[in-house]
C-alpha cells in the first residue's frame, strides 16, 4: 500500500496481493514473522550447547565464541547483498536462494569436524539466513505505508519476539535427546520448511525493479547514508539495539556469577524481558495512527535512556538482583517501541528501495551490536559495571543523536532523488 496526501493508506498499484484480507494478513504475519526470527533462531538456539560443543571439538571458550561472532558477521554482510538483490531481482528469488542456502549450511554445521570448519559454516549460515530478515521487511514495505506499516511491523515483532524467548529453551530441551549437532539439523529442517512455505504461499510483491549493478547498489547506500531523514532514525535505533547486545552478552555472567542466580532463574529473567519486547511492540502498534510515529519513537528512546541511567546507578550502588531487574526490564522492553516505530519511519520514503533500506538498517544495528557485545565483559565475569556502562552510553548516545537531528533543523530534509510520498515529511504525510 501507499499513502495518499492525507496520510491514508491505499493499495499499491501493481502489487499482486492488493489489500490483504484478514486471513491473508494472518498468513503473511506468520510467514514473515518466522523469517525475521531467523536471526534469534540462529544465534540463541545453540547457546546452551556451547560448553558441549567446545569439549567435543577440543576448542577453548574464546575460540568457540567465534562461531557466534561469525554468525553475526554473516547476518550483517548478507543483508547488504540480499537487500540490493531483492530490489533488482524481486523478493521471491533471492529469498528462496537464501532459505535453500540456510538449510544446506546448517547441515554443514552439523557435520563439522573442527572448530575452524564450524566457524566458516556458521558464517555461511548467517549469510544465507540474512535473506529472511531483510526481505521480510521489504515485503512489508511493498504492501503497507504510514501507520499501517507500523501496525504490521508490530505484528511481525510479536511473532519474532517469541524467538529469543523460546530458542534457548528449545535448544536446551533438544540437548536432552540429541547432541549439539542435532540442534543444527533442526535448524536445517526449519530452513527447508520455510523454503517450501515461501515457494507455495508468497507471490512476488515488488511492483517495479531497480537496476542491479554494483555502482547502482553503492549509489543507493550512499544516498541512504547521506540522507539525514533516514539516518536520523537508523542510527539511534542501532544504538538502542547495541545496548541490547551488551545485555545479551553480559547478563548471563552478571545475573548468575555476580548475583548467584541459577541457570533456571536466568532463563526465567531472559524470557520475561523477551516478553517485555513483545508487549511494548504491541502497544506501539495499537497506538500507531492515534499517536504520531515520531512521538512513539522519541518516547521509546527516552524510556531506554532513563532506564539505562537508573540501571547504571543501581549497579554502581551495589544493589541486589531484585533492585536491578526492573530497570533492566525497561531497558530491554524499550527495544519493542524503538525497533517497531524506527523501522517504519526509516522505510517510509524508500518504497522504491525497501530492500536496500532495510538491509542498511540491519547492517548498522548488527555492526554497533557486534562492537558493544564484547565491551560488556572487559572487566571479566565478576564485574557488573561494564555492562551497565555500555548500556547507558549506547542508550544515551541514541537520545543525543536523535535530539541533535530532530532539533537541528534537518527533520524536514528531503532527498530530491526520492519519490514523493505525501507531504514534505518522512512520516508518510502525517507531519510533525
């Protein structure tokens, strides 16, 4: 769908799906939500198996963790390739290639005989899995715009949010009946099932295609990076997600080693925080159309920054776990607001290059997250302050970036190369 001059959504010309009915919308939500969840599935499901994997392949802890780093790198770089290819070749073809590659690379991970081979195959797995993440967002942008896009993205987050909650639990339960190799076999099966689902149930949604050359792709990325309207949402969103990666890498040690919680208690805390992301995204979707997306985005960043400062102060004061958990919950939950509203706002003006735009969104977030994750453990497993400091700096940086752009007079900046989509704003004609 596109937005008219009054901000209302209408079916996009040339889109084969037209305006999806309720049943079709539910199917698309489930299908695209699972595709977006390929990141959490690839990252989180095998985490409980890391100690067994390290022992089986005779690898040290730090070397074993390179398999996680390789996946993140593959997910980041793969989005650039998949996003640009989906703009030039259509959504279905690159998505099917990615899903097929994901199934094959997962089987190669299961058959790895050394840690070096596993790291290499994990990179390929992330590279292939990135197609599901970036193209699912592009498909959503093909079909919706304005508040409708925000509401639909909130539904995707609902499905996607189940991944971080269930993936580690599912991985742990799989280890009761199989080895770490069995986890990758299950991931291969997921890739195959999704390949068949896309083949049977997802028509092409791209109304027109762009040119495919490297020069054109680089020009699109250059235009996005130089567009204050796009970066004004992408960079703060990336910093908030970087804070989440600091939480993911640091919280197991902080909660279990420092506060003495059991693995079961940590799993419960991790799941509750994941549910917070889901709840926040759904509230954002419900408020979209009633409250401007820019207000929702700013509110999410404000919540993240405030909670992060409280969390840092609580950790510095040496408070107990009960005092730390509330601000930590708010820090994590704010991602549901920022990610939903931010992705919608950043993609509004780039319907003609939604694949490339969503790819750059993912690349920025993963790059900042990869940089933040190891910083949370700089002082070792017995110190909690580094995690709190990284989270606070990232979320405060997000607030500072957004405030500088929002109040710096660039909020109405318009890229002359972008097609008109409503009034001279980045919110699909809603205005500030």
